[in-house]
C-alpha cells in the first residue's frame, strides 16, 4: 500500500506570507484587528483566529461602520475603492495582497491608462477578479471564461486589448482563449498571470491522480483552487474525494486500491494534511 502526498500540497507562498503578516499584527497587539473577508478559505483557521480576537469584515459597509482599528487585506487583494474607504475612515490598512496579484493590478492600471481595453480570464464573482476590475480605471473591462465569449466580443478590429488571467485560472484554457483572441486583428498585449504555484500544484495533482487508485483533495469548500484540483484529479481518478478536514472524511474502502494520492489547496494548513495522511495510513493498515 502506497500513499503519495503531493510536495506542493498546502500553503502557497502568498498565503504563507499573508498568515505571517496577520500573526505579526496579533503579536503586536494591534487590536481591534480585522481581515477583509476570511484570510484564507479554511473554516478551522478562521475560527481559531476569531478566538484570538480577529474579526472578519464581509462588505464595504462593514468597513464604513468602523471608526478605529486595523484592516488586513488578504491575498486576493481589493480595488482602490476599498482602500479609499479604509483610509478615509481613519483605519490602518495592512496589505497582505499576494505580490503576484499586485502585479496584475499594476499591469491593468498601466494598460488602462494607455487606452487598452482589458480582458480578464476568470470568474467575475471571485474577489480577486473584482479587485483587478477595480484597478482598470475607466477602461472597458470584460471578464471571460470561454472561447465563445471571445468570439462574441463586441470589439472593433483596431482595438487594443490587454489580456490577463486570474491567478488560479486553468493554464490550458487560458492558452486556448489567447489563441482565439490573437487570431482576431486586435493589438493584443497578453500577460500570462497564472500563478506558478497553481500550475505546479495542478500538474503534480494530475500526475499523482493518474497513478492513484484513490485520490484525496483537501481544502475549503469555497476555495476555487481546491475545486479545480478536484476537477483535475477526477478526470484521471474516478475515486476522488474532496474533504475539508478529517471529520468530513467518509472513506469507502476500495479493496483493490494499492495507491492513495493526497493533495491540498493553497489554504490548507499542514497539520490537516498530516492528519489525513496519518488516518489513511492507519485505516488502510488496520482494514
Ligand atoms: Fe499568490 Fe499564487 Fe498563492 S497568486 S496567493 S502564491 S496561489
């Protein structure tokens, strides 16, 4: 019986950094302390932070209602209007936006100022994308996810288009969309802003799932990068499980299984991965 745990499972660079920034604030006793949205998509971690006194603000109205405190911006980043509300209310802003997301903000705001129309490959409802849209100034912005959306783009032939992607967008799909866009006669400025951490995690997950009889993907239900990992693993391994913690793990033993693969999304703490790993080893040995 073989258990393969992905080397890329767990916190990515940006999440690790954001957690450190937040814990530094806790250590400095910088209360009242809030995060704008949960710092990571992991209920257990958010609950632990709540017990330490870290509040979660859900909306711009929540921020506007505050008169004192520190607001930590999570890895997804925010648009300038949120920064404006924090600052104009006399609150302290601590920016834990992932530097890779920050880079997208810089690209779109620069290109928008140069008169480009902005295309973002991603999910329009995702906070990262909403933040990026905020940095596009007065430029026309389209959030696209399909080849059809590019085909149907209401754009003139001489349009200048800057095309970026949400950091967690599927790399293969982005390539497809870019190919369609470049076939048109627009002036295209394309920057592949998909994060390497996501790419590497997806590749490793695909590779392990192709060798595994059972595959376990650990991560928050609201985490889009974990959902994508689950999709990728399910393509090569039909016995793929999506679990948030060990508690919701209902493992149906597959008697023929010889290899179990484990991977986890970017906001899954190491201790949860270890717990699942130990459980699988024990379960299989005792069964
Ligand atoms: Fe940043 Fe990439 Fe993680 S964009 S938050 S390092 S997945």
